C-alpha cells in the first residue's frame, strides 16, 4: 500500500511538472532565426514637424528590424509604458502583473493560428532590431482583444463635399494617461510584393490603427462591445493591415472582412478614394453586416442616412449585431449615450449642416468636434483621392483634437528625400482651434 501511495505521489508530481513545463512552453512559443540586417540599406527615418517618420521596406523581418533599429528609443519607451499600464491595472482592478501578462500570453497563443506568419516574423525583426523582449512585443499586439476603445469615423465624397473628393475622418479614442503618444510615429511601409501604405501609430506596434494605402484605400475602426466574442481570431490591427497591404477596392475589402475570423466587437469604416465610395462593416465574433451610403438596410429608428456619406460610432444598425451588443445602452435604444449623441449624431448633424460645402477645413472641424473628451489619443483626416493625410496626436494628457494637425503628402513622402528637393514643400500644420470644443 505504501509503495502504491509513493508511486501515485510520484505520478501526480511528475504530471504536474509536465503540465507546468508544457504550459510554459505553450505561452513562450519558438521563433525564427536571427538574421543580419543593415537597417539603412532599404530603410531610413526623418522628422517632419516634430514627428518621427519611418520608411520601412523589404521582407517582414527586414521591416521589423528597420523599425526596431530606427526607432529604438521609442520602441523601448513603448515597452516601458506598456509595463506602466499593467501597474495601473493592478492599482485600479487589483490584477497582479503576472496575471495580466499571463492573460495576454494566453490571448496571443489563441490568436496565433490566425495571425499571418509574415507578421510573426516582423515582430521577431522588431525585437532583434530594438533589443526589446519579443514576449512583450507579442503581448502588445493583442491588447485590442481584451480592451475596448470608443472611436468614431466618417467618410464623405461626391455631393457631400465641395470638390467631390473623398475625405475620411477618424478619431482614435483610448487611454490618455498611458503616455502612448510619446511613442507616436508615421510608418511608410513598402512590403515586398504588397501595397505601399502609411500607418499612423506607435513605435512598438506593427499592426495598423489608422492609415491609408497608395491604392486609395483608407481605414478606421470603432470599438463596439458585444456578447458574441472569442479569443480565437485575428486582432483588429492585423485585419486593418491586411486591408491596406492586400486590397485595392471595396469588393476585396468585403471579401477579406467576411472571411476573417473575428474576435470581439468592432465596427469598421473603409473608404476607396479612387472609386469615391465607402462601406461600414459591423462585426462580432460570428457576425458581419455591410452597409453602403444612404443604405436602405438602415431601418432602425435611430439611423441617420445621408447621401454620399458613411459614418459610425459604437451602435450597430444591423438588428442581429445590435441584439448582441453591450455598448451604447444596448440592448435598448442608444439615445443619451456618448456614442450616439456626441459621436454618431454629432457627425451626422454637422455633415447635414455643411452638405455640399465640406472641404479639408470643415472635415477637420467635424473631426475635432466629435472626439471623445479626455480620451482622444490620435485623430486622422485623409483625402484618399489625392493621397493626403493630416494627423494630430495627444500631448501632455490633452486630446489630439486640440493639437496641431500635421499634413503629409504621401505622393511626395514615398520618394527619397533627395528627389523631393525641387518639389513643392508640404503644407504647414493646421493649428488647433482657437476655442476648444465643449467637453462631453
């Protein structure tokens, strides 16, 4: 009997060790080889109106290494700020840092089968080029799966705008006290065999939050909390990056979004500046609804339909998607919520008031007025027809909408600096409003 108990104990201890080791290995996956890369052979950096602009070109590993090397200080700062966020979670929620890291590690592993291999390799290049911990970099790419953002976006063109061109506004509303804005960059990417694109984001983030490609496609996403969610899918930043890298029209975008394995609830506004058209996509883990301008499918009583315009905040217009939502007073009507009254209706009202007269200046006014107070991390306006982009980042804990908007001519910036010398210089930054919009 004693021998049996000893054998049982040894078996249990051995099984526990095997499970522990297996679990550790599972949340610490392997990686590809370290490669030798000269970051300045294909890539380079420059500063434009106080913003670091990275030019990244080549294979996934090369682009990651270039980013890590050319923005090393900002990448390492972002990793430090990420650690600070975990400290904040511990103070506010009582969640120990090791538990938060474990949640992110498990989330990454569950998402990993749906993340393209080229992005995993780019993360490895980023770690090698910057000296940052690859495990921490991986965690940072999946935080959107377990956190929610506000955000809003509109796309306007044709009869709605003064010149018929397509303008897309996008407010990225998230945490202001994390200091993420100190790691802000503009990345101009030229991946081998794929579309060139510009990404407005942060040094340690290879996914895309805001941006536009040189095929005229511009993108935005809006958090929309839902009961229908999963940790097994592709994070939104990689959905948006795939759109910019792989798509040149809205049919391709629709196919990609419908075939993607989604995680938590997000709405998307995707615009085609060449075709002068846009779509809104409302998604949960298992649902996708697609809407065009002035769409007759928008039959819910709170929908505001406008010709040559597509816009969204959190609330879905599709009844199935809305029935699964937990945001904007769901499952009830969204009236009285910040999402509806300030962002969705705020956009619609201003578009209606300025219909047919909207140019870059008025579009920026609409964008500023509908940012979330104390949460506007960055704001972006694109003229997707002419490949122009205006960007503002939060500063010293103050909304991006209150800062200068820096103008970037992507036609010019995708040329080497030596070839731009005889060309017209970029337009000056757009100054902040003389009076900040009313707090909401």
